[in-house]
């Protein structure tokens, strides 16, 4: 089943991550700047705060990333992220808040090379 990914279309890291998933899974990806969130049953604040995946239900932040990893064939990594609970959410928040930081820049560089 194809899912919809709503992401920050102005964020280079986010665009790269979506491109990485598109190579590995069939998804419909739309930038949050190009949609009316109400049409997806979410608020503007929700889709500006984190990535959103709409599949069997609606997922946000680390849970959304876990769904995308699972659909991309990284089932063990997806399971570990789900099991991490709060730790995964803290990690997601760190990445979201440090998009221009050195650690995220290094991660971004690695992801770009695997597309």
C-alpha cells in the first residue's frame, strides 16, 4: 500500500531523505508548503513540526520515520526505532532542531551518497 509523506519542502536534508526513500519504496511525497493540511486530517502546526506519514493511520516524527524505513526494506532498523520509544523521539527532535549542525550535515552527506 502506498503511503503519503508530508515533509518540509524548504529543507535540503528533508528533500534528500525523501529522495532516498523514493528510490527504495513507492510513496507519494508532498511538501507541507504545497498542501492544505486539513485535506489530510492534520493541522498546519503538525506538518510544520515534523514529517508526517499517512498510511494505515497517521504517523508523526520518529514513528513516521520508522514507517518509511520499514517500507524501504530496513525492517530491523524500523523495529529498533519503534522500540526506542522516547529515545527515538528525542533523536528525531535533535535532528530537526540541528539541520544545519555538523552532525546532521555529516548524516546528510552520507544519505546523499546512497541515493
